[in-house]
């Protein structure tokens, strides 16, 4: 469904992503792990059109989407989240949801002519947003300013918002970071549910337990390069992974806990 | 004395109404969309001159300006709006790609360029001498003593219409997309919102209303000269929307009224002609103090941006 071929991104002398190829199969949950600075976010930025590739190709559903503008890639059903979720702070949770509804092209003249605060079409989107918010556990927050949400709630909203637009594939950048265990469980359930409905996921995260538990297939990056790929238990037992990533990560975890 | 006061008050309220139209326009592009436009006076100037050149009689001896078609006023107002939009499009196309800081400087520079052209190109619009004795709408139907109130009434109606239009735009899907861009552009991109397209639309709409405000300003002053269109107007309108409350359309109106009242009522203090210069700087000082007080104690403005709630959306307001 999504295929990255020989992607490279150089920032001056820094080879942030160096010749990486990955494949995400339809309705799969594919993981991407690697220590800080491995190049995961940079890879996401290239796929989603936020930064141009130095070299390489991105193919989505057979179409070459390399270096297309971000807004265009989003409308194809590829949606990405951000490592640091901010949302639209001075807008309510409901407004945040509605921005992602597909009625964004409603015209200016229609708006001027419409005296109703909420059009029937919008009413539909509002209902839909309410249902999604309820499903993810933000049901009582629709009128809250997003700037008043907790970090965990923001993470959940980051994920709930794009559901308004019926995307096909989610690129989630560290969705579990900073989330409390209860919210994490509902996030895992939610992702699995959505996968069962046919949605596809590419997930970057530091939380190995989370990734191992949820992913069908995992890629491992280090210093911009792909160093391993395989099924979760293969990854868990691969020497190079333990060396370059898990070992390092475990010490970090103990420190931060 | 009473009629003198009332006349004076109606005159400054008329001016406040004109500022309110510009403030509503600026509020859409700067408050809702978050564009740092420091050249909104460009649209006002071009609108005012377009209106004048289309509606006046041909230039007489000793004058020189283009057109002078003597067209009806409503045509002139419409043309002023369109001219404002065109200027917005021409300025916006290359500059809206810039970061806010550069956009601010560029729009400011364009406003100065336009004023320089109006000042120096005498063939175009009679240069610094300007054009005098311009007509006012419906003037012939009323005695001169009541006419100021008629003009005020007309402008109140106009402010109401502009308010309704800008209000609807603000709370439409279009307005929500503008707000999203203001709040977090990368995230808005992932919603499929194309920044340049939305920014230029907001800018062109603002250009339209600010352009018509130029025509209304000509109604008010009955005179047009380049010196009426300095960047003071831009700064005053910015102050008005910051005082009133950025992204709140009622705030834009309230801010304009407070702003003009505070500035002009100083004239009430009849301190003799020698004080004229001192008064002019007093005005700036007092307005500055109001602004500082607002920013200190009520940074969101008198009427902060409204929270949009849909919880009782079955009852439309
Ligand atoms: N815009 C940029 N300019 C220069 N270097 C960058 C930029 N973005 C990322 N990098 C560098 O690229 C490398 C990979 O970063 P990143 O993709 O954020 O890693 P990860 O998400 O895996 O933690 C890092 O060394 C980082 O410093
Ligand atoms: Mg990262």
C-alpha cells in the first residue's frame, strides 16, 4: 500500500535518512523503532510531504507521490501525527475535529448567504465527531479549549482528529509517549479495532512493549540506516537490535522511571 | 451648544464607523487568519481613489487626473471594493509565501509605495493638491443641518452589513480553516488545507471591504489627498482591533468606537489654537496609554475571541 524506496535525506553533512526502503501492507500495523536521532521523524516528514527527499521514491497505492505538497498527500488519505502534539490550541476540541472534516472546501459565497450557524452537513460532521470523541474517551471535552487539555488528552486528540476525514493510512509519530497506562490501553484497543476495520498503520515509538504488542512487522533504524526488519519476536531476539537500540533504551527507561 | 455637541459626536461616530469597516476587514485577515498585515491602508487608499476618479466630473483647468466619468456612487463603491481586492491579490500573491515577519515589512512597504505614487504622479490623481468638494450620498434630499445624522445612519447600516458578512465568514468552514492555519499551520496541512489558497482569499476579502471603506472615507471628508492615507490608519486600526479583542468582530467595532472617541474627544478641550500641535501628540500618547493598559490588564482585548460551542447547536443563534 505504501512503499518507500531508497529514501535519502541529507541535512548538510548529516545523513538523517540514508537509503531506507520500507513497505507497509494494507491493513497491517507496521512498526518503526530506533534510538533518538535515528531518522524516524525525518522519514515521516518525507512521506507526508513536509520536507523534500534528497533522493528516493515514495509510492502510495501504485502512485508516485514523491515530493508532492503536504496538503495534497493528506487528501489522498495519508495522515500523519506529530511527535509533539499541540493541536489548534485556541480552538475547542470540537472545532479541532471539524477542521478535519471533508467539507473544508465549502465556498465563501455559500458562507455569506447562510444564516444558519450550523448547516445540515455540518450537523452530520458534529454527530460524527461526537461519536469519535466518545469512542476515544474525550466525550465530555467537546467544548474545552485544546490549550486546556492534559498532555495525554492531547495525544488522544491527535489521533482522533484525522478519523473525521476517513484516512486510509495513519503515520503515528510516538503516539504512546507521555500517555498514562490507562489511556495507553484504550489507545491499543482503538488501534487494533481500526486495523480490524481495514485501516493501516505505520507507528514510530520508543515504548517497545507497546510496539511489540501491537505490530505485525517491525523495521529498526539506527543512524539513518535500516539495520533490521522482521516479525516482532525476530526483532526482540536480533543481536544487532539489542545492541544498538534495546540495550541503550533499557538504561534510558530505568533512568527515566 | 447642544446641537454643536451632537453634531460633533455624530461626526466622530461616522469616522468610527468607517474605522469599524476597516477593522472588520483587518480582523478577518489578521485576527482570524493571523496574517500580520501592516499595509491595510493600501486597500483604503486605492479604494478611495478608484471611487473618486470614477465618480467625479472630468478634470477642470488647473487640475489633472485620469477618468472623471461621473458614474453613480454605488458603482464607485463597488469598484472601490474590487480595486481593493485586486491590489490585495497583486500584493498577496508574491508576499503571502513569506514568513509573517517579512510579510509585515513588505505590506508596510507597499503601502508607502502606493502613497508615494499618489503623491508624485500628478497626472494620475492631481498629486498633493488632491481633489476637493466631492459629493456625498443623498445630500440633496436633506437640509445641511440634518445631513450629518443621515450620513451617520447610512454608515451604521453599512457597518451592520459588513459585520454580518464577516461574522458569517468567521464562523463558516472557511473561517475555521483560517483559524486552523493561524493556530498550527503544519497540522492544518495534514487536514488538507492549502495555506496559500486560504490566505489569499482572506486577504482579497479584506481588500474588498477596506477598499469600500476608502469610498466611505471620501463621503466623510469630501476631499481626497494622499496625506489622508498614511500608515497611521493601519496602526490605528490595528490598535482598535487589539483593544476591542482580536478575532472578535463585535470587538473590532467596539475598539474602533473607543479608539476614535478617545482620540477625537480631546478636541473638546478648547485650549486655544496654540495647543493644536501639543494636542496632536497628546492624542497619540493617550491612545498609547489605553493600548498599554489593555495589554497589561486584558491582553485578549475588551471582548476576547469567542469560544465556538456546538453543544446546543439545535438552537441556532
Ligand atoms: N531540519 C533539520 N536540519 C538539520 N538536521 C536535522 C533536521 N531534522 C532532523 N535532523 C537531524 O536528523 C537526524 C534524525 O532526526 P529525527 O528524524 O528527528 O530522529 P528521530 O525521529 O528518529 O528521533 C538527527 O541527527 C537530527 O539532528
Ligand atoms: Mg522523532
